[in-house]
C-alpha cells in the first residue's frame, strides 16, 4: 500500500499544503513496517512515524563499554520507554511519540539537546558532564528498552 493524500491544512503554517501518506515496506531485521508521514511543502513542517508488527511486550538491554559501542543501532517504537540508569536519563512515550532509528551517540545527543528544558543551573551542568563522559567512552552504561509492542531492539555491527 502506498497512499498519498494531497492538500491538507498544515498545523504549523495553516496553509493547504500538507501532504500525508502511508507506505508499507518489508525491511530486513524489522519485518513488515508501515511508514506514516506528513510534510508541508510551504513551511517544511514534517512528522514521520513507523509502525512495526510486534508480537509481545519485551525488554532489551545493552551495555556500552567503550567508544566503539556508540555505533550500536537503537530501533525504538513510539510506544517504548528508554532508560539509561547510570546517567539518570529516561525517555517515556507520550501521545505524540514518534518511532526512531539512531545509534547510541545520536540518542545521547538527543538527551543533550533536551536537557535545558528539564534541568537548570548546577543540575544541568552535572547531567551535561555525565553525558559528555559517556559520549567520550570514559564510562560504562546500560540502555534499556521497554516496549509493550515488542518491536524495539538493538542492532550491533558484527564486524
């Protein structure tokens, strides 16, 4: 199925220039994936989300021991919780949560970008220092994915 509906109203610029679409794909390591997208040709607003065919709730954990582990891929469904206990970082799903595929470095950088929204002053500096140490490979930490849909997981390069 590949379906696009033209000329919807954009929630950002309020123009009738929002394209919406749905596309189904067979993706190696993931199985059947449905991509939902919206993009405005006027202002550039966009939203992408993936729906995976999951079987059952699952919890996955990976240990990051050094800099080379930063390449570990993280596939997170919009329903999954991400926890990094050693850094005190938590990402919970919300009503507009999007699925994403990134690596460990990308996930830590997302947290760095969001920190000022939740922490300030000395606490902000402490969290930044911890994340910077993790990014440089100076500390070991674990990442936990808790996914009620059973889709989220880690992929490590086997080379």
